[in-house]
C-alpha cells in the first residue's frame, strides 16, 4: 500500500467535500404548509432561515404579519444555533484526543 498515494486521495476527498459543503450551504430549500396559500419557509443548506412568508389571509394586519415573520425567523435561527452548538459539543467530547483531519 502506497502511503503517499493514500494521503493524496485523502487530500483530494477533503477538497471535494469542501466544495460540496459550500454548494450545499448556498442552496435554498423551500418548505410549505397549507399548500400554495399557506406559510412558506426558505432555508439554506446550513439550516439558517432565509425567509418566512405568512399570507395576508392568515394574518390580515400587515404590521402584525411582518413582526410575526421576523419573530419566527429569529426563533428558528436561534434554535438551529443551539442545536449546532450542542452537536459540536457532543461530537467534540466523543472525538477528544483523536486527530482526524477535517474534524
């Protein structure tokens, strides 16, 4: 087994994963509830909310609707942040002492 070739393959895989992670992070995903007339949520591949749309039919007052959209957006991103911190903390504890490239 050629150790140099193995290291080159690992480096190439790490670069490809970095590109893929970047592409996924920039991808926008759309979720809907209530069909075309319902609430729409747009997130990126890093699970960060980009936009939340609540139709006028659900909340008629524009000021209330915009405030509700903003509050949901902030709460969603806060929850994702807490989940990420917990995940990193748990994985960090599980891999303590291991020297794994890219982790």
